[in-house]
C-alpha cells in the first residue's frame, strides 16, 4: 500500500527494510530496526505516533513519561508478553496502516500487527491463533 510506504519514508527518509502483511486483519507493517530500546510506532490511519520502551510500557507511559494513548495499549501490553515468550524486543521504527475501521477492533489489529512484526524480526513462526492469544493476555492483564 502506498500510504504505508509514503508514511514510512516521511518518518525515516528511507525505504523500509521490513514489510509484512497481516492478512486476517488487512494490516500492513513497514519497519526498520534502530539502536537502543525505544520503539516508535506510527499509526497511519490515526495520523498519530507514540514512542515507548519496555520499561515505560510497564507504567503505561511513553518514553517521555506521558500517559500512553489508549490506541497504543494493545501494542504496549504486547511488549512484555512477547519478551516473556523469548522474543528480542529492541529499538525500532514501525509504521502500520490498514483497512480496519477505527475503534476497538482497529486497536486490537494494531496489537496483532505489532506482535507479528516481532515474530517476523525474530525469525519465529506464528499464526493468527497465537496473535489472538497474545491479545487476550494483554486484554486480561494490561487493559483491565
């Protein structure tokens, strides 16, 4: 999708080294790994961005010690779940775009796409059921 690639280039002034599609949710991810621990996520459909790291997500805060926006909760909650499952979570710039309507389903799909990216970058197999399970753990333990 051109919106995804355009947003990635606007954010990084580069071509994305990693592109993947989450077919079950019509979500696309373009990303590049970075230095350090900060993860910046650009949600193209919301025209919004957030930066967090593993430590700040435990406090539901951005890396700048502000409250995380609600749309990012599934992604932020997934950071700890993925790390506990042995995935290496480190600095990255991740741009996500899709065809989901904005709202709770969109936020859930953001979390699934975010999680799929980390499985992809760690060269670990995953399927939709695994991603749904991660989102359920996040819903129970992070959103409540």
